C-alpha cells in the first residue's frame, strides 16, 4: 500500500488577508490562499483567506511532520494564539486555526517509494500520535484538528 501525506497549520479569515496575518505574526507563510481568487480552470474558489505553515517532507510519519510545523511556530505561540482569538471574534465562529492532516492511501504517485511491506530499515508511516507539546500548542492557539484520509484505489474512486 502506498501513502502520500502532508500536514499544515493554518489561520483562516473571510476578511483578514494572509499578508495581513503574516505582518501581524512576523512569520512568512509557506503557502496562502486568497478568498474568491480568480482561477483559469473550473476549480473551487477558496472560501477564505488562508495563511499556512506546511510540512510535505517525504519519509516522515505524520507526527514527525506535525512536530516540524509546531517547532517552527512554537516561538510565536503567543502571537498565533492572539491572532486566532481575534479572527474567531471577527468572524463570529470557532475554527480560525486548524492543524490539518491529509493522507492519500494507495496513491499511484507514491507507489514505488512507500509501498508495503515496509523494509525493516524504513519507518512505518501509517501510525502516528500527538505528544504533549503539540497538544499544548493546539490548546494555546485554540486550533482544531482536522484529519482527511482518502483511499485512492482506482476501484474506490470510480463511485
């Protein structure tokens, strides 16, 4: 079985742009989305502005990717938490901050690199956990945890 996965921490807003978030935080994002941005292809328009710190490093378990994202954000926890609370207040809803985990199982893009059975000298990428440091960061920033897992087996995607 092949696996492709990545993790990101994002702050979202209908009104505050990713550039304004970056200026407040003093941290440049790895990726951004612009609410209602124009696209040349028929792609869903982003529902909100989004500022993201991302880890797409291959060969790491999800918890290792999460640790890398939190390591980068930890020195800025106070500012991230302050902005998340402000965005929640302005938007009138919870969930301005999110730790997103995305996993694609049986993904043909990764079939040669991360296929089962896993050799003994390679880490098992399928299991993961959240340690106390990550949980403390999520609590401090009032972030929600969102895990999306997709079975990309051709038979499964036909329906």
